[in-house]
């Protein structure tokens, strides 16, 4: 599998939830597979997802579908 970046939109779609719900949940560490970072002086967050943790949470089949495999 190529190193494809996992976006909040991809994960939210796989979970069947609105993307803003996922973003807020990640900010509050409600899911074990992502982190939200805010650079000093910025008002926006950046999101980082661990592919292994997302795969473990979603399961192989759903993860592969999300990644387009």
C-alpha cells in the first residue's frame, strides 16, 4: 500500500459521522487513533491519524475500503 495520507473526511465517512463531529472528538482525545495539533498563534487545528490504530479501530475490511484498496 502506498503511503496515502488519512484525512478527517476519510475517517468520518468510514465511521458514518459528520466530519466536524470527528474533529471535535479528536481534539478531546475521544478516539484512540488520532491527534489534533494547533500551532502557536494559530486558530486552526491540524489532524494526524495513525494508520495502524485506524486499521485496528475500523477493522481490515473497512480500513481497506476507506483507503481505496
